[in-house]
């Protein structure tokens, strides 16, 4: 079990990492936030200006780190960007920790993209991970590198992250530009940012967390269902069918249903168990603007 007062390093203080850092600092932990530009990181986070892709900038890590959360995101959505963030950056950080004789537990935020299932199958941690697209391949390679390293490690495969400030989909529904592909159900998997934070903080408290968890909410959703629900809540016309080979290919690649049973069995209770609770709160904030 994590100490009551741990020294925590969050490598990649972005949308999830910053929220996680503030949550852990509020709980009494000492939290260092590592990112290239730390000007907007404020107390209670301790800024650490470094770049995981540049080994030389990592030489000033704090000592006696108990826990590392690797929540880095790529700068670019191409293969080079993914390799830099999820593989090369991780290797650099582990090399420095090893050189400094530090032995923290490391939590690595991966993605459900490591699963190639495309026919609406139910997926859990024991399902084959054989990604056929570079994003999932890079994430899986990073996972394997970490799990085969000398460090105690846990991988959390997150679904699509939504939450405060991420209202692009809501705006598209409002504008009438949100579409879905007709035909058989196509499922997506989501998790609210605050449940990302809650789940990661929860796993940190476990004596021996397992090596892999799926971080998704209780209910895989069909895009049509999600968009229709948002339209109804907003009082606008329902979404339109998109007839597009590109859309069909994209949505088919994401068509699987991920289970969170293992995470729930570990003792975590979701604040937003489905998109309805999560988007409901976001909508109240947006509509109230």
C-alpha cells in the first residue's frame, strides 16, 4: 500500500496528469509535475521542467520517488509522435531512474487502442491485444517494455477521455454537424477525466495492484445513442447519418465493448458510471454559460 505521504512524479502533466496531481497533492502527497513548459503549473504542484524525449533534461529528477504516473501524450498524431511519447520517452525516464537507483512503482496510461477487435466483441484484460494500427502498436510496445523492466508496474488501458472543457462533441451536436454511421451497432468506450484521476489514485493505494486494468466506465455506448441523447438534452434535432467509407472504416476500427469489472473488483466506484452522468454534468455547465 502506498505511504500516507508519498513522493509522486507525474510525467506528462496534461489534461489528466494535472488533475491527478492536484488530487494527490490535496490528499497530502508531494507531487512533482514534469512537462516541457511548466509556467502554468501552480501550487500545490511542484514544477519540473523536462522533456521525456530528451534524456539530458531528465537528470534533475527528485530523489526518493515512491510513485510515477506516466501520462504523456504525443505532440503529433503520426507514428513518429507516438513512438517518441509512448516508447522513447518511457525508456529515457526508466534509464534515469535506474541510474539514480530509484525503484518507484510506475503507472502507465495506455489505451483500448491496443485491442484490434472490430465486431462488437466484449473485451477484458485477458483478451488478445494484437493492434493492427500504429497507435495501438506503439502503446503496446511501451506497455511491454515497462512490464518487462525491473520496476514494479501497472498499465491502465483507458477508453476515450471526456470531461470539463472538452465540449467539441457537444458543440457539433448543437450545430447539427455531428453524424453517425448507419447499420449494425458500433460501440465506443469512454471514461470521464475525473474517473481517470479517481481510478489511478485508487490503484496507487493498493498493496499489490495487478499489471493491467481496463479504465472504462460501466457501459460501452453506440455513437448514435450518445449523439441522440445529447441532442435530446440540448433540445436540438437528432444527428444525421453519415454515408462515408472513411467514417465506416474509422468507426469499425473502434467497435468493441470493454469491461471494467476488474477495476471495480479492486474496490473502485465510478463517479460517472455512464456517459449520461458525465455529460449531464458537463451540459449543465455549458447550458448555464
